[in-house]
């Protein structure tokens, strides 16, 4: 199979960048001031941005299937509560392993616990920021049985995941 990837312009269209920028600013403000979601326009914008993560989750599932990866998704309770129907649909369609993911402790606590139900074996504290460390060039070896972690809530970092997959699956064959 061959695919043609066309790149026509240096920048994005001004209308798209303006709409996207305003949408993201509005989203950011509405997450800090949730009462704004009482306005229909703000609520629709929030839902549209939230749906991007579900679309990204499905993209990751499909990419993993193409690459022969067996994905495991850790989903926190508040995420499942908001997207229960769509998450269950993806689980059923793609027969993907979706587990409850729990954080215990404050966000700024470096010793905050992270758990998965059912539990994952050998998932150390060092793996929790694997994606960000990898992006910064720290391509450390995982311990036996330890899984690399890439986040669904960071769709802007898909290039990091693809770079990792390339390094693990393809680079040695070039």
C-alpha cells in the first residue's frame, strides 16, 4: 500500500487558528470557572474539546492494533463517569483491556500513589512519567514486566508515542 501525504502550506489558515485559539482559551477558563458551562455555547465547546480525548483514545487503539500492541487503558473514575457510554462501546468493539485507575494523595505530592484495578505487576514509580522523560531524551530501560505509560489526555504528544513505537518496532530493521 502507498499513501500520498500532501503538505501545501507553511501555516494554518487564519480562520482555523483563531477559532481553535479562542476555543482553547474558553475551555481553559471554563475548567477553572465551571459555572460558565451553564451557558450553552461554553458547554458545547467544552464537550467538543472533551470528545477529542475519546477520539484520541480510539486512534491509539487502532494504532496499537496496526502495530501489534496490546494496549491497557487506565481510566480514572471521573473520566469514566463523564464518558461511560463511549468508553464501554470502545471496550466492546475493540475488546480492549480497560482498568480502573486511582490516584491517592495530592497532585503536588511526589509520593502520591497510583493504582490500577485489576492491579498491574511491577509498575514502578519511575514509569509514571515515562512519556515526558522519553520526550526529553531520557530513553531509559524498563524493568522486567514494567509497561511504558503514554497518556490519552495528552493527544498533542502522539508524536512521542509514535517515535517510541518506531524505535521499538522499526528502527532496528532499517
